[in-house]
C-alpha cells in the first residue's frame, strides 16, 4: 500500500482544511495505509494548544492528539516554525520536534504528499 504524508500548514484560525486533512488521516489509517503527519508554518500552532472541549471551534486539537490511537505515530513538528513563532509543543501532544532535513526525508520517502 502506498504511504501518505499529510502536511498541515494552516493554523487554528483556518481549521476547515486542517479538519479535512485530519479526517483523511484517520480514514487512511483505518484502512492500514501508512500515514505520516507534518506540521509546518502556522500549522505548528496545533501542537501547542491544550485539548479543547468538543463544542469549541478548536476541538480539532484533541483529534490531533489522538492520532496514535489510529497507529499514526510518525508526527513531525517543524522546529524552525516553532522557534519563529515562539511556540513550544504541548506536553500531551504526540509529535516530535525535528529539523527540516528530517521533514524533507519524510516527504521524499512518501508515495503521496498532500498539503492543507
């Protein structure tokens, strides 16, 4: 099966594309497709949010934190984007901060790359 990497570049204020991207990741993982998620640019904001109540427009942050439950364990957060925004990854967020070379390697080894 082809591997898919989803790159989230939109922050919480632009969550429609991100919401669709996360839903796509969950569906793909349900069918045992290898999925990686990369947070870059404004998308790193998702990694710094606390979990929100379900009725909050930012409730997607909780869904992102549940990705490992769907065996999506390759979640990369662009360290340079975090530093540029003065953000730190929330303690409960399952992703890891990494450099751009690591992200580039992930993208190069994926069969399909989608961005939002």
